[in-house]
């Protein structure tokens, strides 16, 4: 798995993910990157660009869910952008499409975060409504 970090400014980060997030090194690297961003007091939100994730197993899914909770507890936001159809189907099958709001592009995810800097998002959306 490859992760490219793009700082939009001090408060917002885009993580471009490529490859697979599965049990082993890729999930560990994914978790370590999210932990690093979460620990940065200047960061208010993270966008996960998922267009090039071609496989996500239960470990990767568990990391996503776990970090969503940690981000919310710390008052930070975590947004998913453009997961492929396989990942969208996995989110729907596990009903996590009711937990994660999925955005069609980075601009819309960042726009929502920039427009709501007062606090964390309190309402989730649905992947089928967003794609």
C-alpha cells in the first residue's frame, strides 16, 4: 500500500491511498499514518482519497471504523472520497454506508470541513446518496 500525504494547510490533510489495505503491513502502515495525523494538534480533519484502493479486508475496514471513532472523540473529522465500487459495496453490505459519508471528490469533502470548522460533523450520510 502506498500513502501520499498532501497538506492543504496546517489544519487539513489529504491522504491519497493506493493498493490494498489488508491484514499485515499495509493495515499497520495505514493505522500508523492515521495515528500520526490524529496526534497532530494542528490537524482538524483528514480526507482519505480512496479511488485507488483495490482491496479492503476486514482488518482495513476495522481500522477505518476505529479511527472514525477516535477522530470524533478528539473533535476531528475523517472523510472518505471516491471509493471504488468494490469498497462501496463492502460499506453497503456492512451497513457502514450509514456511518461514513462518502464524497465524490476532495473539493466537496474539504468544502464541508472548511464550512463547518466550529466542530465535528454530527450527522452521517449515505454512500448511495453521495455517489
